[in-house]
C-alpha cells in the first residue's frame, strides 16, 4: 500500500479513523469504576474532538463476573450507555 501523497501531519486525513478506548482499556486498571460524570465528559470531549468511535467498556456476562467486584462499565448495558449518550444523534459510533 502506498501511503505517500495521503497528507501530512498538518492536513486533514480522511483515511484516518480515531477510536477512543479509554473506558475499555482504562477499566483494566480501575475495575471499570468510572463515574457517570467522567463518562459523560469523555463522551462530550470525544464529540468535540471529532472522534469516530467510542468504546463503552465491555459487555461482560454477569454469570461469569461478580457484579460486586466491578463497576457498571464492565457490563456496559444499553440503559447505562443511553443515560450518557441519549439518542447519540451524532456521527460518532458507539461500540
């Protein structure tokens, strides 16, 4: 694949896609204990920054993981995500 001519650090790169994995990867450090305020602020910041995809933690099975040992973003239930993003009427994809 030839990458020359696609742009440089100071130009718009339509071929670059940005994914934020703060909740998924950061949750490995703090057992997914993020406040809703933090998650909401992260979501808004990603929108302002033009992030293409935002991962909302895992969708771990509650039969396999003790819900008392992890924050709710380990399980990333639809209702919890909806509380943060509403209808997500934006171009950013939620995963």
